[in-house]
């Protein structure tokens, strides 16, 4: 957020956004926050984020986020993305598949593995490197996964693109 503020101040206009996961959950769930790029929206986002943090743990907020965020190809939420890209339940994905999905969040169109497989692989490998750095994988495991090609399922027929959990979460926040 600070980096975005400095960059925007220096540019004299909005060049970069910055928000926490909690702020993004607030924006996704409360229409009162709005979607315009303004200081007023950012302040509303912060107020709603503080309220969310008082009511929910960080793990609960993260759970809500990954069950709502857009992964591309019409898939909202981690389960829908797992089905869309790997034709499998999220509980059954491998670390390299998880890394690919995590990498999609920042830019689903840029890192779409069907449209931009090389960019998707670079992003996946970036996430795998971070997983090794943070101790979730050994360096050897990360290197082995990086050697693997990305294997993506055929596009789904559109079923379960926005899982019911999203609707339940939205109802809970409303």
C-alpha cells in the first residue's frame, strides 16, 4: 500500500493499486465499498477491512478470499480453478499445481496457462522458488517441480465455475 501511495504521489495520478487481502475481501463482498479508483473507496475499504479483522481470524479471511477470487477461465474460487485447470478436486492438487494457481491470482489473463504457457510456467516457478525459500518445499523438490511441464485439462463445459461456497460467503458478509 505504501509503495503504491508513493508511486501514485510521484506520478500525480493513480498508477498502481495496493490493498491487503482483507481489503480485497471487503471490496468483493460489500457493494458499499464501490469499485471506483478513489481515495474515498480506499478509505471505505480500510474501514470494512478493520471490521472484518475484528470479526474473523486471518485464516478465515484468507479462506474467504481463496474461495472468491478470480483465477481466470470463468473460475471463481480455488475449487473451481482446480477443476477448470486440472480436472481434479483441490484436495488432490500437487505443489506445482498449487503454485500455478497461486500465481494466477495476480493476473489471470497474463498467466493463463492455455493462452500464455511460458508466462504461466515462469510465474509458477517464481511461486515454487518462494515456497522453497519459505520452507514449504526443499530446494530440490522445487527444482524437480520446475523441471515438470505444465499440464492443463481441456476447458470445462462451464459447470461449477462459481461454486456455491462463494454464494454462502457473500450471504454471510451481507
